[in-house]
């Protein structure tokens, strides 16, 4: 039988993936907080709401 070699690659890749996911979550939380504080998406009046609905429903040519 061959000896079991302890590979370092899998733990390193797993750590990099988890670090990347954690960074993405932190960026999303920070962006959401800034958007909430700056009120980027404010209240939409009825005319604008109808226009958005119309644009979303009509297919592009």
C-alpha cells in the first residue's frame, strides 16, 4: 500500500474560498448600509411605477 500523503492543497483552496465568500458578504452588507443611509432607491410615484412596469413587460426588438 502506498503511504497516505497529506496534501496541503485542499485546505488552502478551502480557506481561500471561505475567505472570498466572507469578503463578498461583508461588501454586500456595507453596500446595503450605504444605500439605506443615502436613500438611493427612494419612493416611486405611480406614473414612474407604470412606466417601469411597461418597460419590463415589453420585449426588446
